[in-house]
């Protein structure tokens, strides 16, 4: 790995309750190397290598795939030969030179700096979200789970599936947006080698070691928060007293007590808190706390072998239930339901014989550590790192240039679980990602009159609906049409109006109207509007792989600057190019050029909006326009140059000379 690539690797383990008095967030920088085990046989060696590096002064971050933990238990090929849980199974230790302890304010400031310095997160989100199972396949899987439960093979099975999606914006910005929705103790933002990322907002502790004391806090049982304080109090009381949730929680407590007993001093396992109910932004969650004292001489590898993966995300009994998960789930979980955390070297000398009152002999092979259960966790892959969709038969296409993402969702299934209810709960859990506000609205700028309504309304709404579907915006076309009709009835007569319709992430509709004035024309050539060429005026190229360029969003500051600068110079728009120098579009228009008698317009693949008027012109048989890659040279040599949008129609244009004036008002 090159030195500049090493500098791009970091890990933030983020406790949103950290304070100046308790700097419990950790920022790891100065990446040195990683140790990786890809099967159970490598566990002891990789842990020993990481421990040696930690003892020498390096700092270790741990990432463990669920499948690695599964392989620690299901290591008989005959038992997993037919498993559908294919894929890599790794335990990774990332080793860093530096580990800074941060407060919440310090973490906030670091994230702001990493995201360009603005207090509000920059634009980021997920698009083209596709589930790895159909609804019919989900129902069939739950039926298979129920059959196993009826047969007595398990008491509870955690069934999960994957979401695949494209990411727009930076991973740091996306993490900031998710973190604002879900502030937790066990957040993580990790930039891995090879351009991969981990974003986690897990509320669940897997296991923590401080001195000789082990602590685990499984989360089992949730209910939605109430809309009012009274409803919220009732929701909390319901969860605390619900027999079903208590039974499921107790089942996992017993499982983890058993797991801890394998590495704990005899008689030290205890449950200091049972059925605690904790508030989160959208749910109440039931947790219990189990503690134990680690047996003398037990290594970190032995702790993982006894406890990993956490029983709260398998079901009980653990061994047989993991076999059933192998048989029923169709895609590997990867890091989801695995673990993320830190590992420190022992901080006392070899001469010590006790710690926290516990006899540890003359050495302690296991340092302190803290590991989360990797739920509400996204893994992102670089564009060239892997095929478009990698988790088995996860359905759907991939937009070139976007980061690819995966996130698991699921839940515990018991005998009285109803498939429809469980599926609805999974969709609700997915809103952690899909419901995050990306930092922009979708909008359409249209021409309208009171009598005729909005021109090309069906086309505008079809484009809006397509963008809403890809970007997971709520969109009720019937409601939108009613809003439009009501507003059109309020327009003054006579005259045309600019009609701007905006849709928020939650489907909120906002409409603004204004009389449509005349367009600015060139004084010397009154039949033409003026245009600037972006590279000649200091505008950076657009990225052809920018997913958002194909959607009309309010995230368009550079485009707005382009047409504003053109207006200030007496023109109408600025024409942009992409990173290859190919003509794309104007700040508020599409472009057509006539070369040797043939009309051409740039293809969408170059990175541009599928404009309404652009499509109308392409469909005009008399014009006969076609798509092809164009350059600024083509613009300069064009027999005729047109810019167009749905508000103004098609306008003949000239490249704007310096100092040109306009003949009419804006």
C-alpha cells in the first residue's frame, strides 16, 4: 500500500455520550498494517499478532464478520456443506500509530472538518435500494423458520436479509446524517484500505472487558415511541411488562450467561440488571446486563471462541440455530451482526498477581477491549472494488461511479410471529437508512396558466415520480395533482406563470409561483440568447458519474451560479462540460447543436438531466435530433445552437462575447 493510501485509512469509534470529563470516543490515525484471519484455524495466530503489535505501542481496531463467528462453532464441513452462507468470513485487526480520546464536541468538530467545514452535513444518501429477497421469498423463509420451531430445533431464530443500494455524497456526510438520526454509544466510521468504508450506528454492546470484568448487554425487545408524552409512557410501560418480550430477552440472557461461563471464574456470572428499558429516537429497547470475572490466563482468542457471534443475533440454542440460519438465509451477512470495536494491550507488568481482587497469576494474555454488535451497519465498496451487486442474488442494477452499499435487517422469529408483521418491522428498521434526509428537495419548474394549467404536467410528474422512487422520497401523485390544481386556480389571468413544485423527503409539497417575464435577449442579435462556456469562466468540470445529475434537485449551487453569472454578463446560461471535456448541459437548460445539417444533443451518459423539452425535441420527427458526444469545439463551430427548458421552450443561442448587453428586462 502506498503512503498516501495509508493516510486515507482511519477509524472513529464514536460514543455520542462522550464528554470532556469522559473522552470515550476514539480516533485512530496513522495506519500501519492489518492482520486478517479468514477461517477459524487462524484465530489464535491473528490475535497473537495483533496483541504483539498492541504491546509494542500500536493501537488495534477489530472488525469481525458474522460468518467468521459462525465458523468458530460450525467447523464441521459435513454440517455446513449445503450452506447458502457463502462469502468471505474474516476477522480483521487494523493497527494504527495513534489513538486520540475525544469528547462529543471534539468528535463533532472533527466530523465537520472532514465534511468540508459546514455545520450542516453535506448532501448524502442512498438510492436504488433493493432487497435481497422478494416478499414471497421472505414469507417462505418465515414459514421455514416456523417449521424448525415446531420441530423443536430452536426456540427463536434471527432471520435477516440484505439491502443493496448506491450511495451519493461522501461517506463522512452520510455518517453525519445517520448519526443525527441515531446517536448511540457504539458508532463507527471507518475508512478501510482499498477504498472501502464501514458506517455503524449500533446501540448494542456485545462484550466489554475492563480489568478482569466482562460485561455484555444484549438488546432484545423493542416498541415504537409514542407521539405524545402520555403515549410514550404507555409504550415504555408496555415493553417493560410485556410477557413475550421478557421471555425472548430472558432466553438470550440465559444463552449469554452460558457463553460467559466458559471463560469466567466459577460463580462469578451474575445479572445486575434485567429487563431495563432504554429510550432511542424512534424506539424503546429492552436490554439486560450480564457480568462475569474473566478466568486467569484466558486470551482474547478464547473469549471470541466462547462468545462470538453474540447470541442476541442468532437465537437459541446457539449452535443449532446457526445451522438453521445457514439453511434458511440466502446471502452472507458479512460484517452485519458481526462485531466492531477496539482492543488494547494489557497495561500492567508481568509481576502482577491480582487485578480488581482477582488472581491473574504472573501475566494476563488479554488486554481490555470493547466490542459492539454490528447492527444498523453499512458497508460501502469502492466503484472498482467489486461487481455491481455482490451478495448472491441481490436484485437490481448499479449506477456507475456510485459507491455500492449493503445493510442487513432482520429480527427474532418465534412461534407466534406473523410474517406480515415481521416484514413490516423490517421495513421500519430499514428507514434508519432510507428515511434519512439527504439534504435536498426534488423539484420541477414548469409553465402554467390559470385556464390551461401546467404545460407537460404528465411528463413532469413522471420524472418526479422516477426520481422519488430511486431516491426513496415519499410521493403521492394524487395529492400532488390536487395541490397543483388548487394553486392553478389561484393564478392571475391573463398571463403565463413560473410554477415551481418541490417535494421533501417525507413527501411534503411546496409550491411557489410568479409571473413569467420576458427572457433576456442579446441587444445586437435580438433573436438570440447569450451563453457562457464554463471552462472559460472558472467553472470546474462536472463528474459524469455523479448520480444526482440525472435528477432535478435543489442541490445545484454550481448550476445556479452558472446561469446567474451568465445573466450578470447579459446572457441566459452557462454551458458545462464533464471531466472528459464533453459538453453536458446548461445550468438551467439542455443543449442542441446543428452540425452539417444534423441536430445533435449530448447523451445522458455524459452526466446531465433528462430535460422535458430535450425529450420533446428528440421526439420531434421534423427536427430529427439524435444523441452523440459533443465538445466545446462542436459548440463553437455549430451552424445553429439551441438551449431549451420546459419553462422557456427552445431558444437560439450565441456564445456570449465579453461586454455584451441585453435589450430587455429579466
